[in-house]
């Protein structure tokens, strides 16, 4: 998908950051960063794997489970000499640990006494990983550089933007599948299934990838809890829900959230949706290169404050390629104190959800910073969506019989 030349550019940018921070070796455990630098793509991150980036070597070294070495051969630009598997006896052993193997390799190739950066806050780098690599390399100097590669990823190439545009076509199909499926008597899990079908089927021109986060579709009072997934509860007339999903293509994500009601929405939900839509549209009008992340949040906060609302959580975050359990890049956030300046081809999930004590509204967009402003990736109407139920007449009859 990406040329070797693009991988070399990414490697050189990463090494420049390493030089700036005075580290000679970087141990990459984040599967997103591993993919970014090499193309490695397999569901193997549930066991320990490491990419060794050395300041004075063109190719990094992939170290992972023996049965996954072939995945490295077929998905990366690395030659076989830079793919080193460890035996299965290191997998989930109480005696041996993969970081023991990594430490031995680094010692053998003369890297055991260097300044080594670790992704200590990556999801798959555990406390045991840190303990064993420290024990195995007593002469090394370790430093925490959890997001060094993440920051290199911040400005997307044209090829990456094309991947995100394809992800957005998938996202549109998935959101429309949710809209089409929601109805009186339909279960929440049936809506989730329709979303999954659309996400993976993709379009007639290209297929979809699995997303880093599952569909989150809480309903009614549970919309105050944005990260609930689904149950097997059947929908009723007047139910309302938030739907937060993404499209993914070749690991690149574009998330979106929308709010939907069956038949009619409570006035409080409609009013809050109007506030959120006004806030996001006003904010997007002002986003452009040169504005800082905290200034973006300030525009939003001042807009909704006119209507008497306040949002404590951040307004959004950088996005791009990712693996479970998160589609965020863990770099820029739209919140007070983040003075990162917007630049063209930065990409974000603009996330203006408002959650109150017993209900919430989410209407969000994935955006790209352009030369003169910003643009959305996907095209789905923002207004609170009212789904006309297929069983209105029978519902009305039943309601009249009980009143």
C-alpha cells in the first residue's frame, strides 16, 4: 500500500526525533507505530512483540512470536535478516519472558549499553516488560518516549489521506445501516450486527477493516454513559440513542457519532442536539492552520456557554491509523493547555458530545485541516435523526388501548 520510499521517510523522521531527545535505540511496542514504520499487520499484539529502531541502522528489527514471523515477511518491507522470532516457550511462561529474548538480541548486536527509549505508556508494554528489559540490560540507560512515533504520525501523507477518505465512505454506509435497522421491536445487538456488516463489507470498490473500538450505542438514560456498547433490549417508540462508530480502511479510521430517536425525541434531547450542532458548526468555521488546539476548544466553549452549557471533557483528539483498543493517536487534544498549532493534513475527531446526569447527545465529525480551513471526511446530516418507525399504527393502537 505504501512505497518503500515513504517508509524510509517515516524512519528518517523518527530518527531525527530520537536524535533531538538523545536516544540511540527505540523499542516500539505500540502496534500502530509498528505498522506505521514497517507495515506489519497481524492480530498478534496480544503477545509481546517489539520493533527495534536504531539510530545508525537503516532497517529496524522486528522481534516477535515464531508463528508470526511469516506475517512480518509478507506485510513489511524488512529483509529476513531483520525479522527475528522467539520460540513459543516464551509465550505466557512464568519462567521465560519475551523481553529476556529481546535483551539477549540487543546485547548480541552491540546495543545493550546504549540510551534506549521505551513506549512505557503503550497498551501492550506491561510492568513485567519493563522489569525484565531492565534486568536483561543492566548497562543501558532507559527513558520514557511513549509517543515519539505518534507525534511523527501527526501530519498525514497524501496516501494516508486517501485511506481515510475510503474509511469515510465505509463509515457513511455503516451509519446508514444503523439508521435503516433501528426500529420498534429491533434489538440493540441487531443494530450492532448491521453496523459490523457494513463496516467489513465496505463498498463495491473496496472492503473494510475491523475497527479499533466496537459500536457504542447506548439508549435513553444510558446516553449519559457514552462508552456503553449494546444489550439485547428491544427498542420502543420514543427511544433515543447515540451511535458512535468508525469506518476503517487499511487500519486508517474515521470515527463519527450521531444521535437518533424513534418516532419523536424528548424536548430536552432535541434542545441539547441544537446546542451541539450550533457549537460544532461555529467551531468548524474558525478552524484553520495557525490556530492552536486550545483556541479550538475555546471557541466551542464560548459558543455553548451562550446557551448555558459547559463541557468538562476534551473537544477532540488526533486520529489516523490504529489498533484496538483505541482509534486516537494519543497526541493532540482540543482542550485548555494544548498549544499545538494546526497544520494542513492534521486529522482529528472533533468530539462535541455533551453528557448530563441522565441523558446525552453526541454529534461528531472526523476532520482534516486544509490549507485555508478544515473539511469533514464523511457526509451524514448532523441534525438529530428522527427514524420513522415501521409500526406506528400498531403502536398507536396499543397505546390507545392502555389509556
